[in-house]
C-alpha cells in the first residue's frame, strides 16, 4: 500500500524536498512553512501535557506523535485559515487534531494485521517498541484525543461542532478508514460496493465524492464521463473507478479535510469551503497518479524507494490501467482543476497553486 506519512511516505518525501529546495519554492514561502511547522510542533507537545494518562500509554503516544515529519496536514489547516483571513490561534487546535488522526492511522497501518511494517520515519514502529496491544491503545488514545482537542478550540460552539463533523467524516468509514478497507480488499482482488441505508451493497454515487462541492467538481476524475480523456476500454473502467475510490477515501479525504478545517475555523463561506475541499481532493489524486508514474520511470536514489515495486506486487495503479501518457495528462488536468478551484481567492492563492504545480513537475 502507498503510505502518505508526513516523514517517510510519498507525501513526506515530496514535502521534505519542497522545503529543502530540492524542489524549488520561493524563499518567503519556505520560511513561512517552516514557521508554521514549528508552531505545530510546540502545540502538539503542549497538547500531551496534563492528560492524566498512565505512563506507558503517554510514552507510546509521544513516541509516535513527536517522531518528526513535515506536518503537511496541520500546515494545510493553518494555510487555509490564513487564506480565509482566519486567526492562527484558533486554527492551531484543529491543526493538531488532524495530525493526531493521521498519526493514529499510521500506528494501526503498521500493525502485522495491516501493512506489517517494522520502520516508520527512520525508526522502529510503535508495535515493535511497545508491543501490539499498547500500540493499538496508543492509536485509540490519539483518535479520541483529537476530538478532545477540537472541543477545546476557543471558537463558538457551532464552529466546534462543524469541525467535529468535518474531521469525523474524513477519518471514518466514508473516508480514511473506508479507504483502507478498500485497499486491503484490492490486494485480494476484491472490488466491494457500498452499503446503503438498508444494508444492501450498491455502487457508490457520484454525489458521495462531491461532499457538497460545486457541480463541476470531478470533471477530471479518471474514468469519469465528464473527463475528455476517457477513451479507455470499458473493461478498464471498474478498475479505474475503484482506484479513485481507494485514494480519494484513504488519502484525499483527510487532505481535503485539512483545508476545510482551516476554512471552517476561519468562518469561510460555503463556496470557499467547497473550493478548498475540491483543491485538496484534486491534489491528493494528482499526487497519487504522479507517484504511480514515478514508480515506473523514477530513479531509486532520488525516489527513496525501489522503482517497479508496485508492478512486482501486482498492485492496481493508474499507468497499468490507463497507460503512461494518459496517466500523465490526467495528473496535469487534476492540478489545473485544483488551481482553478482556488482562483477566486486571487493572488493570495499563489502558494496553493505553486504547491499543486510541483506535484506533476517533480522527479522524486
């Protein structure tokens, strides 16, 4: 499975290089990102204090939460809040909350029952250090702490309630957790549908992905009838649609939620929330397509992983389903859609557009 860990996964490698100028960004933007990351680090450490937890649990939680990484999701919360003229002092709590959700998911993903990984962010995974039982409980503690921290946000009650709904929806069965289920099923060659209110499994409606976004959302989804590049065999559509579901749920939902949390806490309009959410969904999928392409064409030393591994493992990837050139064009179109989504913010959206374009221009 592709992991988008802030420190060691594909997103983390990209974001680290972006900040270190291996992928070029403006000096002022880099400095701003570094300052936001430092703010997140301090706040995360502070959020662990005085919780009254048993010492072994506190130690296990801190081991994973404070393991470093580039803090992409909380930084996106802060940047989105700033874009919507919000207060950083209000945005820091949801920023910490989404990083706690992300970290809990990594602890659980690393378990033998899931990905069975021994290392995360350059050191032993939680279950290798503390045992499986305590690792599971540390993840549980981070999951619940995230919502405790949201409740402590110094915002109006209706804002806190909306923040809770946004994060719970993105992290739960209709988002990250559901995406993990689909990913595990895909490894076994299974393509499950979605349970309806009556419990009957059905195909997933287009409206699910929209999440309240504007009607034009999703025009560049691979496999979408709206997509001008959909001259692909009918036999490939189900695989493409399933791959979209996996990555939009497992990764895109939380990336989009980070941007929406920043918008909500800033008191943004419904339209602004939709625009930022759509941006997040588009860059999440564009990044995955670019990562699949690099797995075919990339250099091991620059990628930080062995290229061709996806094909060796028989994984479902965009190049395997669509071919290299069509996949590349899909990524470019999704990036353009992401940039279009935030164009109404004017010059203030420059940092978002800069970040989006680097996704398809990178070579690692």
